C-alpha cells in the first residue's frame, strides 16, 4: 500500500502562511528545497489542491533551464514536470493544465474515494505540498499516512494556522531532527 505524505513548512507559532496569504513570510532555508527534492525522488504522484497546482505550474516549469537557479531548484522543476499530478478541483479543466499534461483532475465529491484508490495501487509515495485545505480534510478523513512539518524560526503573529480546525486528530511523533544548516527542524508525525 502506498503512503500519502504531506510536507509543509510552518512558522514557529504554527502558521502555514503569513497575513494576506503571504507564503513568502515563512522562514525558508536551502534545507527546505533539499528536503522537498528528497521527497519528490521517493514519489511518483503529486497530489495538490487547485490553488497550489496553479501556483506551482506558473512557477516551476521555467526554473529547469534557468542557469541562475541553484541545482536543487532546477532538479525540483524537472521532478515536478515528470511526476504524475492529481489535482482536486471543481473548477480546473484539462485546457488549463498546460504545460503539465500528465495531470488528472478529481472533483471534490470524489476526492476521498479516488485518493483511497491511489493509495491501494502499486507505486511509490503520493506526495502533497501546500494544499492546506485539502490535506487538513484528508487528515481528518484518515487518508494521510505521514505529516512532515519543517518548523522554522519565525513568529508571524497572524496568517493561516497550519491546522484547519476540523475535529481532533491524534498524532504520534515519528521523528524530530534539525535539517542541515540547523535553521529548520523536521518533525514527522503519523496518525495515532
């Protein structure tokens, strides 16, 4: 059975993004990209909500050939391009997936059943970045196998809390360690 792994960066005070949906307020560090590349190498499916998908496809494709970008960023771009993508959306259409044509669109009403099918299929990890609303729903529904949070040294004071307020979901800690550079602390959790 495949695992669904959610990977996100969060502020020390528990925010997924800063005020005004400003994701760049988060305390990024090069170890963030290194860890994301590691996760992408272990996966064969990227699961995203529509907003994250559209943000990714507007940013990542042009990075692959940009010599001014660090090698890890260019690798992430190539991995994002190659990996199969599943997007949960009621508004996205196949005509709006270019340049990523290896994208399956799943309606919200069908998301839980389709993700359960994907998890039962043969393959490598299913990976989620961003997609805060979606992964909180999937966590509450018991479909997330691991939650990887990279906690950075920043107090944002406001923004979008990392957990979306659905019912309590007991978690158990699998691992806690500083990432290289000791700027971010990785915590890995699984449902209890």
